[in-house]
C-alpha cells in the first residue's frame, strides 16, 4: 500500500545529532515527492551554517526545505512560534501532496507541532536576562539550588539537568509566583493530519565517534571563521549554542583552541544524550537503526 494516496501525513524524522537524519529525510522526501520542514531551533538562522550542521547548498537544491535560512540570528523564536510556522508550512505542502517530512532534533519543537503547547502567561524579560547572567557566572549547581528553593515541584518533577528548562522554570516562577508545571495540561491538540514518528538511533560508541569526527570536519570547513564573524553578537541567546560558546570562550582567551574543540565534542555528546532521553519518553516513536539499510526499512514501515 502506497501511503502517498492516503490521508495527509506528516512523517517525523527525529533522533540525536549526527545520527544521519538529514540524508534520510532527503531520500524520503524524494521518494514521497514532497518537501521538508526543519525542526531544528538554530538552522533557521542565516548566519549559523557550519556549527548547526545545516544541509549543504546542494542538498537544499535537491528538495524544498522550510525553516532553514529564514531569519537573522538577532530574531528570537520560541517553540510556540515554530508551532504556528510549521502548521502554516504543512498547509502549503499539503496543498500539493498528501505527505510532508519534518526532520530535526529539537524535541520541544517537534512536540509543539505534534501536540501543541499549553498557553501560559508571559515572563519578565529582565528577570530572564538576570537569571541567564547569574547562571553564566555561578553555573549549574547555583541554578539547581535556586530551583530547589523556589520551585520544589519543578525540582522534583522537571528536567534539573537541562539549564534551558531550568532557566525557563525559574524565570516563570519569579515572574508569576507560580510553578510552570501548574500550566501543563498534558492534553494534546487534535491535528487534522496523521503523524508518524520515526526515530533514528545508533550504538552509543558509534554515535559518539561520528560526533567527534563531525566536529573535526566542521573545524576544517571553517567553523572558527564563522564564529569569529559572530563574536560581536556573542551575548545573543541564539548563540548560546554548542559549537559557538566554546569557541567564544577560546576567543576570549579562556582556553586554547584544542581545549575548545574537545569541549565542543564533549558538550555535543552530552547534548545527544539529552536528546535521546527526551525522545525515549515518547512511546509513539518507531525506532530504526541508522545503518545502510535504514531508508529501505523506513519505506517498508510506512507502506506496511
């Protein structure tokens, strides 16, 4: 059975960084004669190319991509913004095809598209900025201690190893005097299209080896030059990203280049681990080993 003839369907290709999502998504988009929506929170910025492992110019010419190179790095986008944008992208794609591909590793963006996000009060930007500055100065333990003292519910149930989630939770608590968890309804929105989630995975040692190799390739391809151009904007939230912060640290004279490169590799491996922890909680994902037969296995899956 060829699902191109069935109800409109969004095929989600997710998984950790460096697992091979881009190549698989392009093959699948060609097979289904459709387009790809990036679900990566940084590839949408024009100035961030090498460090975000953005598809190459050749790959972008092979298949129509949405949410890549669409905004300047000074534009701050949220998961809620992505939800609205992605629904609009899908509407455009579904006007010509019954299939669409969504490819990326930003778990919250994928969740926002598939399930929607709970509506919440706005947080105070000044409060958020102060927390971000204090976190940079005092580190993860300080952030965890604040959460434990000020929002014990989030400390017990939330992601206390994820600085971005904790900064968001602490900012919300200080802005509203309520825990962010109080606004989570856990009631998914109903979408008017099917959703099929396919997760790509590799054995940990192989994935980590690919991450290390990719960082070396990024450096060979000019990542340092890219970061040097962005150095005047280094305090932007969008640039507080693995691959950029470590090289900013090097340019500030706080470490040598090799130490910065090793830190990028370490932090990328840690990021991949957090991605897998996030995605493993989603029982609707069908996992496929990202070996040389991955595409064939995916085609067999979607046509079964």
